[in-house]
């Protein structure tokens, strides 16, 4: 089983992943937490390029292909082996981020991204994707607060440095995807108290697990 979490910067994905992990622990379910970009040794090196705020001149197509390279390594080395071994994989961002950030927002042809996704994914898709929906102004304030207090790395702020319009486009892209695949996506209001957000997520997750039995 593959569960992914998506959303703009500062939407609270890390906090909610912790809630999901605690839920699985409670029921004795075997899981692993991972992320994109990153998740593997090679992926972390790609991540350092993609998120470095000094790399402002990365071309959108370069960005797209770096994410695809990271994802190939991630799937082959970690995600597929974990799923095959019976573990639940919880992933902080996955291919929907690429569709939204490089497609809807950077302007790369969506059909090209979909073609690349088919090549990389080889049929793999999340069983459930949670979109933590949030006003970008609130999300950016949260993100920069975490960066300034040291709980998030200042060396990974390339996207936080983008203009507000960029983040509004990202949000709209996620909501567009959710309308296209309502059976997979669950949109959760991330402006609520984190505990309330977690309750909403676990409610949907519980129903998904029941269907898996």
C-alpha cells in the first residue's frame, strides 16, 4: 500500500505523517516513511541540487528530469521493495508534485509530464493521496517561521523563495488534480488545528484500510 501526502510549503505534511505513523503503530501495521526528492542516498544528492536556493537558474526541463531521476531511484531502490515485502509506504510528495510544480506552475506540457510519469512509474500509483489545502500566505508564514527557528533547513528554501503567485498556482494545480481523480484524492483543510487535520486524515485512512482487507 502506498499513501502520499501533497500540499504547498508549510501545509503541515511532516506533522500529519507523524500522526499516520502513530496510527499504524497502534494497530501493529508495518510501515516506512520516505520523501521526494530524496529517500535514497542518490536521491539526497539530487535533492540538494533541487532545493538549494542558490540554484535559481535551473531550467524547468532540467528540474523536471532531475525529479524524474530521483523518482526512478526511489521506486527501484525503496518503494517497490517495501511494498513487495508487505510494508505500507508513506511518502511525503510523489509524482503529483511534479505534475503541479513543473506542469501547472512552470508551464511544461502536462501530456509530456504524463508520458514521463508512465515511463518512470511502470503502473505504480498511490492507493490514497491526501492534499493538505492551505492559503499560500499562511503556508509561507509557517514555512519561514520554521526556517527561522531552525526546525527546517535554510539550505532547502528554493521554492519558499518563489513569489506568492507561484504558490497560488501550485495550490490551484493540486485542487484541479483532486477534481480529476476524486476516488484517490482526499482534500483536507490544513488551516485547522493539526489535531483536527489528523482526525480527518485518519478517518479516511481507516475506511481505506477496511477496503484493503
